[in-house]
């Protein structure tokens, strides 16, 4: 395509200004193009870690799971602990590296439920935690937030810049972006430039999203391309109903900043006893046999690959495989392992050999 055709594409510019616009861009490109040696000489501040080594400044992350499983509980707990600079407590990889300014945008929950959850996650307000709540906004302004709109995106970016927000949590994708075709890859172009602008400003973004019927994140897979990490929530097979709170397994299905083996699956429980002012948050690791079965269910079939993921020796993996075969859920075909065809997915059962941890303070 000729350069004239590209420039005549418009962008709201008159033809008289196109030569000047071209000259301006050429100057910017001349300044930015560097040789290999020149590129190596560019120094930029390193991205600071926010939680452990898996969550850093400017990251794009997703937390997804079925309806009602506990996505908002985990999102609000993460938001509060990051704003307070208090460790989430699950393991060293969940240590919070210091207080950050957080903006939590809620587009689904009733305002009274958000108020209650915020109050029960800690007895004290968090000065660096801010909420943009859809019912509260309509009550105060009569307007509805639609982040598919470019003007609303620009306003949120400017608000984050003014308030020095470092973490933006969007709960959830389908409610805050009405009109966006979830399964349309091209529709993500309405959001991606905004996300990249937030990244360039070192503002981390966390999406809360729904899982589809197949258990994966609902919608186009294109949105996952720019993600640095993705956490999947699933229901424990032996789940006991939690009347007030939630219980789920959280595991990383993508982790660019750190090996996934350093962030093993965890079972989280958010429990609010009747009359208690504060929710009790507990966690526990999954056992080695459960992690081994998880690898099999994810499609890993060789002892070498499983050993690498679990950071175990192949001999230890062989021991776990023998137990799986003895228990009747695993088969071995040559050098490959597979889930027995008549076995249902375990969905990460939680008969953990490790002791349950006490309440996170």
C-alpha cells in the first residue's frame, strides 16, 4: 500500500497537515531506531515486583472461574493486601512486596455486598484502596460505566495517573465491557491499545473473567496473548458448601515471570462464621499425588516432563505413577502415562498431606 494511501486514511487530519504529520513521525522514528549496540545502551527502570516474583508492575493478569466460585473474594483480598502492603500468607511466592495504590472497578455486584466484603476482609479501612462501583456511580451521577468506549478508557487512565494507581482490577470482563463480542478476536482491538497504554504507564491490570462450559476462560483466546499470568479457579471435588464465603482451587495456567512449579496450586477458603466481624482466610498446598494427577489431566504424559514441572526426580515421578496405577485411575503405555478412560477428571481433589494453615492475619 502506498504511503499516500496510508496517510489519506484520515485519523481526522486534513490533507494540508499530512506532510507535517509525516515529518513529525519520521523524526520520532529516526530518534527511536537503534542498532543492536544502541539498543543495549538504553536503560530503563526495572519493573518492580508486586507479589512474589509472578506479579510485577505493568502486568496484565486474568483470574477466571465458574460463576459464584469465589473470583471476587480472591480479587478483593488481593486488592486489600496489596494496598495494605500485607502478605497474602499462602507461601513466599504470595508475599506482597510493599503497599501499592489500587483501584477496584466493580461492574456486577450489589453495592451493599461490596461494602460488606470490604469491611469483613479487614477491620480497618485501607487508605490506598479505591473503589469505582457501578451502582454507586449510577446513584451519584446517573451514568453507567462502559469501558468499551474510548472516552471512558481515557478517563480511567487519566484517573489512574492522577491518583498514582499502580494496580487496576476490573471485575468483570463481561459486565464492564458491554457490546464487546467475547468470541470475536477483532473486537479485542477495542481494548488492547488501552491495556498497552496502561502497561507503558507501569499500571498493572487484573481482569476477573468467567469460565466457559469447557472450563477454560470464556471468549476469544486472543486476549490471553498479552497476558503475563493467568489464574484458574476450580471447585474441589470434595467441596463442602460454604454458606458465607467461598472455597476453591487456584492454579496458574500461565506464568511468564516465574516457573509455574514455584507457584503450585492452592486451596483457598474464605469463611465468615455467623456474627463474626471478619472473614477467616485459610489456604493449603495440594499433595504430591494430587499435583501428579493434575499434570496427567493437563495432558503431560512423560516422566521427564512431569518431573520438570513438579521439580522432582524421574524416580519420584515413577513412584507416584505406580500409586496411580494401583489406585486404578492411571495406565502406562510404553513410556507414556495417561488417565484411564473410565476415570472422570478429579478437578484437583484436596486430600492434602500437608497440614491446613491457620487463619491469615
